[in-house]
C-alpha cells in the first residue's frame, strides 16, 4: 500500500471522509427499516477511521480493517481523540489467490 505513505495525510485532511460521515448518518435509518439491531460492525478498508469512529460513538463495537499502516495511524488517533474504542487491524481484506 505504498501509495498511502504520502496520500494518507492528504486523504484525511481533504473531502474524502465526507462520504464516511454521510454513510454514518444514513446507516441507522437503513438498519431500522430492515429491523436490524446490530451490536457489532466490521469496517473493511476503514481508511482513516471516520466511519468506524462515528459508529462506535453510536454504541456499536467496531473493528476496522485496513492494509495501510499510515491510514490506521490516523484512524487510531481519531478514535483516541473521540474517546471511543475501535479495534483496528492492519490486514489486506482480499483473499489470497491460489
């Protein structure tokens, strides 16, 4: 994930996290509509952690997975600053090809 060595900071400071914020606003209504009341959430390709942190603030136990250590550094800091616990894992979410 070499591209994120430099891009992670720009990603975090730019408009990119806005999509995650919007999804965090919309998801509770979608879950309610389908009668889902989850206690846990898995955020694959969690990036800089915006969505994971917002979901943790809503009371979910969240695990965020991303292959970029640079993005996870921002995610961990964001969770710490928000005062929420999110379990972040550095791992490629793709299955290995045989």
